[in-house]
C-alpha cells in the first residue's frame, strides 16, 4: 500500500487481527480485553477512547437511510487462522464492494467472533461476521452480520470445510463462495460511529449492523469454537452519548 494511505494500512491490518501485529494480546488472562490499554502504549485508545466498539444497540434514532447496496461477485480466495479469529481474504483488485454515502468501499477481508460482539437490546448472538471495507480515502466501514443457532448455513460450510486448525495456518479456497448468501435478504441496518474491536482500537470506524440475523447449526458453531479454543469477543463498550440511527 502506498505511503499516503499508510494510516489506513494500519487500520486495516489491526482489523485483520494479524497476530504478528501484537501476539501478546488475547481474549483471556493477562492479555484479556480489560488489559489491552496497559499492554502497549499504542493500545491506549482501548482504555481511553470515547467511541469504542462493540456496543449494545438499545435506543435508536429513526432516519431516512437507504438499505445497504452490496456488490459482491468475486468472493474470498484464502482462509487463515491467525489465533484471534478465522479470517477470509480477498484477492488483489477484487470487485467486491458496497456503496455507502455515495462512495464505493472495497472489501478487504471478513472474519468471525463467537459469541457475537455487538448486542441488540441486550441479546448476545451466537456468532458475528465482520466484513471490513475501505474507501478511496482510507476510511473503514464494517458490515456486521449476526447468526443464531438453527439451520445449517451452506455457504459457511464452504469455509468451515477448509478451516485451518493450527495458528498461522492458511488454506486456499477453491470452491466459489457466494458472499450474498452470507447476508440477510432484507438489508436494513443500524449505523453508528465506533472503533476497531481489537488492538489498537482505533476510532473513526463506520459500523453497519444488519438488523436481520442468519443461522448456523450447533455443529458449525462448535467447530469454530473448538478451533479458537476460547471465546473471541470483546465486551460491549459505553456509548458516551453516541446516537445509533436506523
């Protein structure tokens, strides 16, 4: 990535949860979320930030916002176990984008958290998928999709069948995955301003939380949690007066 978007590169890399970025942060013990701000001076925002994610979406403001416009045709080409999550990577020059604020935002990668990170009216979902996008200015927008346990998800099976079991292991995806099938049919959403949910917890991230959850089977959920060996969700953070619109 060119030097003039180096700040954006840092944001994307941190969202990607690459373990090389900070192998000593984790979700349990001395590296747990409540200690992230103490681990490294670069992580201070995790402790001092006023617009942190995830949140509990409770009160919302009605606004005239259009349903999310997605343009996903390529799909991911690589699946990686980085010790923090299972992450699917896009090819260089991917055509997978969303339209938001009259701009194109290109999909960088997507990954999973179990249990889910954002909560809806106090409800914690079984799994949450984060699709991480970047616009031409280097800003970040994350589309979050919730999953309840129920019917098995056929598209997830395409990922889960090649899920790397060891940390720092990657596998190529040879079967085309239709990202549109990992999104709800009705694309209404909640929107708020937040942060990365992993160190360095940088703020200024647009969050698009889809209102309609999908399902995955109990077996699919258990395969993910067994592979992670621990929960990989950051607890919800204070709103500090932020408004959630829908």
